[in-house]
C-alpha cells in the first residue's frame, strides 16, 4: 500500500505528475514481496536477489523481448544494481552519477552528477569510475562517491539534500560500494587497502541529517593511542610488529548485510594492507578482523561475533563478497544461517545467531587449503600456500574464485546461483625486504610483485554454478566466457538471469541450468540484472556496460573480449514478454592493432624500468603489462603513446576531466622509460598476433 510519507510537501507536484510517494522504511525493505518494487541492493535485506514475480517463467521466457532502452552517453563502467520504487528506476553509473527513469516508458526523470572528478584530488590516480549501487529510504536516494562523500538526494527531483565526507582524501580510500539503510541509519564503508596504508572502517549516519552516529574500525590502530573498544583490544592480540604503520587493511568495500530479525549488521571485510603478512605482522598472527564476517549491533555498532575465513591472510583473499541470509533445514532443524562464498573458494554456511560454522566446502579448484576443520573452524592450509621460499602458485588467486558479482538464492529450488571463476595466483616476494619495505600512498602497495606482467587470455575460465547449500555440493554448472561474468538474479518463475563478458544476457532454468533464452546487448556486461512489475507487467532490467577492476587491470584476459574504451554504447535495457523494441546496430568487438615500429631499437634496461613505473602508476587503469582491457584506451594501440613527446605531454598534464590523472612529477628519464616499455608491449602483442593468437 502506498502512503504519503515524508515527501508530503511535494504532494501537489507529485499528483500532477501522476507519481506516488512510497513509505520505504525498514519494514518495507524487509518484505519479501515488495509489490513489484526492488527496494534494496539485494532486493530485500536477505540479499537473496530473489523476486517472487513469476509472469516470466520457464514456459513464457521464450517470448521475452526488449521493451525499451535508454542510451547512457558518457558512461563507461556500469556495475550497478538498479532500484525500483513505485514506477521509477534509480541507478548509479560511472563517477557515481545517479539517474531516475520512468519504469514504464524509459523516459529520463532526472540525473544528478556529483562531479566526482572535481573533488577527487590525488585519489584520481587510483579512481575507477564504477559504482555498485545506491540505497533508498523515505523519499531519499543515497549514493557513495568515488572521492568519498555520502550523498542524500531527493528522490523526486534529484536535488542534493545533504552531503558528508566519510574519509580523509589524503589517504587512498575510495567508495564504490552500495550504502545500506535501516532504522533511519545509512551505513557506508570504503575500499583502498591495496593502494597504501589504509585502516578499514564503516560509518553509520543519520538518514535524515547526515550526522555521524557510529563508526566501527575493522582492524586495530596504534596501541599507544588507545583502542576504541574491547573488540579492538582483542583483535590487537592477533597482530605482531608495528602493523599500524601499514594501515592493516580489512576494508568493507562491498558487503554489508542487515538482519531485521536480529537487528544486526554483518560486515564482509577485505584483505590485509599490504597483502604480504610477513611485512605487516612479521611474527605471524591471525590478524583480526581481516577476511572475516563481523556481526555488529545495528543500533550502536558494538561488536557481537566474528568468523574469519582466511586467518593470517597473505593472498588478497577478501571476504568482502556478498553475505546472503536464509532459513535452511539442516540436520532436521531450521537454522537461521548466512551464506558466503569469498575469494578463497570455500562456500560457508554459518549460524547467524552465534557465528558458529555449520559447513564449508570447496566450490571450485582450491589448492591453498585442503579443507576447513569444522571443529576449529579453521582452514587446513597446504604446506606450499604461503610463499615460504619467496614464491608459490596456488588456486585461487587475487581475483578470487568468486568476486563481488553477487550470487542469488532461490528458496523454491533451494539453490544458490554463483558466478565462479578459476585463475591461479602467483605470489612472489623475492627481493622484497620486509624491514625496509614501506607502503606508498596511491600506488599498488602489496608487498609482493604484482601487476607487472600481463595475464594471458587462456590462464583462466569461468562458470555459473547451481549450488546446494545444505548438501554443500554443485547441482549443475554451465561454462561462461572468459572471466568476470556478472552477478545473478533468480525468480519465482524458476529462472536465473546472468549477463556475461561476451555481451549476452541469458535466462536459465533454475533447477537444471538449461539455457532457455539469450539476448545480445552489444557490450560486455558487468552488472547484475533485476526484475520489477508495474501495472501488472513484469520487467527485467539490466545496465549493459563493460567495466570494473578486471577490465581496468586484467590485461589480456579482459582484452580478449574486444570491448574498447569509448566505442561500445552503454545502456539501460528493459525486457518484458512480447517486447518488440530493437537496438541500433552495434559496433562489433574490436582489438585495435598495436603500433609497432620494427626499426625502433629498444633498450632492455629502460624497458624494465618503464615496466616498474607503468605497474606503479598506469596499470590500475591501462591494464597489467600494458594490455588494456577496455576500461581506458589500449596504450599499445594509441597514436598518442607512440610518440614520445605527445606521451610525455599527456602523462604530465593528464586529462583530469576525463579520468586520466596528471603525473607532473615524472622526470624526462621516467617518461622515456615508459615510452620504451609501451613500445615493447606493443611489439610483443604484434608478434603474438602475427603468430596466430
Ligand atoms: C585512474 C585511471 C588512469 C591512470 C592511473 C592512468 N590513466 Fe591514462 N587514461 C585514462 C583514461 C580514462 C584515458 C582516456 C581519457 C579520454 O577519454 O581521453 C586515458 C588516456 C591516456 C592516454 C591517451 C590515449 C589516447 O590515445 O588518447 C595515454 C597515452 C595514457 N592515458 C597513458 C597513461 C600512462 C602512461 C599512465 C601512467 C603514468 C596513465 N595513463 C595512467 C585513465 C588512466
């Protein structure tokens, strides 16, 4: 039922516009049946991404067609989950721009540009343009910006109601995750623990005013300054050396689940800063609360319990992947559980009353640990997992067996639909002296070698898995193209929807995994689809647009798909049964030819030093090893980079309004080294293609 709530003042205008103003509060977001709306990042607070709509089902899905689309000029990465509130679609796009669109017609209502690049400062050097989502509460839309603000917008007009800075911009913290709202509080975290000395935290703000209510740090700070609470005192006992100088990490950059039944928050925490434990905690230790699920009281932010998935993490094994709530029958008992499939490759089912581990099984290739011991709750690590003599090769690697792309859970089939990827990690800290190593702000600060080499296209593969969380086993699996396929949606029509790196959106039978329908969007898909209903008609909506971390630094494994910067259109696509709209012809995937001048002599010394500079300053956007994955121009094929003068000018001045930062401090020699490295990368790619790759 729709009531006139907080936005009564604009009632006259609203009635004139034929709109309504929903009372969206904790009870509304908690409801499993939202009357056709999609009110929160994961549909409702369970984060199941399950919709009770069933007009589109296994029988009718063959008639699904494009109802309408909206072009999104100027957008690049699109990773976001749209929300739908009473006939309006709201979503965040590149640079945290928020758009509101009429859900029936596709007509643009408003767009709010928070001018992220004007606020960003040095953070622009590590800033990806993507944003995973927004929150809605009582007529307001909330978005976190890449430069660290949390904004409240008027849902009717897009006007900014308040803005608060959630972080210190002189640190490499950045926001790309969705806020969550409950009980009049908005909760937001941040990322950045790969890019300097960062100590993770989440902050709760008053949803009406933006005033800070509470903050919870996920790792302990300097003991000399006193601990904020007993949880930090307890956590500090699991760290050694002078960890606080390195920040520690544990950022909450993605996953926060509110539990309305228990009035709790579950945080999914990230990797250590730096990744290498030998540096940040030289005498070992579990390093709480890295790579953990941490339960907090939602009113006060007080610590309740934690479960750590990768104790003493040293591989970038984030537990920042989604945390999904469900009631499952386990051993004849109904248990309130949470389900979690972090990077490390184990699927965890945990009793959310007390944090006790109920089961954990591998959902793919995992060699870093043999199993998880249910008695202790700890992984039984393989002897070779830690890079004891300076290097190791294990599965999975830093991109994870599952990343942020959300899984979904269908209570009818009892299955979880999980985007799986298989890629090993090569960890090497040879030549890195733990005593002299220092974190540097705004450059990859890992404590292991990284991002210098390209990631070959054939080094990994991926699948969509239908997983039974009670039996803890795979019920079906279908192969998906490349790596970094998008998150899933499941419905009461017993369907699963997933977009893929090759630009196709597919619908599968949720019980068998049989592909029932597909649509070619003309651009790689990184965002999860949603579904909603207006006027009795069910729709499926998707933001089509390649982007995110793998596109930025994935190298050839991303480049293979041929989604080039600025070439392939970004859109909001909306499907319905009988939809008959068509897209204009799309440019085919292309991989522009690298520019090689065979007679140009390259000096191996300079190429090597250029590689180091490139991996420190450029690869986060232009791709590992210089192999652009489509987030930014492919420098190997760039005429600007093929001329040492224009390269130097571009790097010195940047293109700050377009997301290319300025590097005025790079000296003539550095620029020459960069030039030579890029030419070498182009030469190598040119030879590889001539060799038939
Ligand atoms: C934070 C992301 C980011 C970083 C870091 C970055 N770039 Fe860029 N770069 C971009 C984007 C985005 C563009 C495209 C801007 C536009 O639309 O013109 C670009 C454009 C360029 C271009 C022009 C390409 C062309 O043909 O128009 C060159 C050359 C370039 N970058 C080189 C570099 C080098 C060298 C570094 C490291 C010193 C670097 N960039 C660091 C994002 C980045």
